[in-house]
C-alpha cells in the first residue's frame, strides 16, 4: 500500500488486477491450470524428432536441456520452427541447436514461475508487466529452486482456464 492506502503495483504481496479476467482467478495458481508435463529435447536431437514429439502431444513449445546436466538451455517455438523449415532456413535433419532459441543467462534476471505462482502474476508475466520487459507467449514452470522443469504454461492455457471457470 502507498501512503494514501492505495494498492502499490510495485508490491509483490498486492494482487495485480491487470485485466478483465483478474476477478475470475479468485486465488487460483499455475497448478490450477493443470499444465501438462514439460517435454524436453536435447540440442543434438534432430528437428524432425522434436517436431514429431511436439505433434504427438499437441505442444507449441518444447524446452531444450543439456544432455549432461539437464540444465535448461532454451526452447523450441513450434510455429516458428515450422516457418524456419518452410523458408528453408533449417532442415528437419539438422540438430535442434540450429533452430532453438537460447536463454541469455548473463545479465538477465528471469522471473521464476512455479506451481504456486498466482494467475494474476502469470498474466502480468505474459503481458510483460512483471519485469517490465516485452510480452511473453509461454512460461517455463519450475520448482522454487529452478532445478526441475515441471511444465510449460501458455497464454492460451490461461484463456481456457478463464472460459471454463464459473462466473
């Protein structure tokens, strides 16, 4: 709260009523979205292998993890990957590392999204409001220590949650 008793948007303890959906969340967290388990691939997997796995599960994003440490290296945006293939920028026989979008670890602070993250905060993350950066299309859901990737949540998951939530 600020000096006048109004909610302070910089205070993480305050709810972030950022949209017309916010009233429908009513204390729900990422866990309530029931995100599917993350599907990860390795940088040395072929693009065709990654695409096949994504299509089988109807996933739009795959995480890319290190073969040795299982550390999160980046992700594949499947619609973007299909465009890269269509434009012949990459071939389906090439390795995922040619097409993956890498996380920039140096100098960047990443927002930790866990199963306990309130949906208002997740929505703000998608809209770019949590850290003031650009809007995001998906969130990697991890445990609190960021050691394990538990799932991926998308903006469409949030939209579906709002649609099926009673008023």
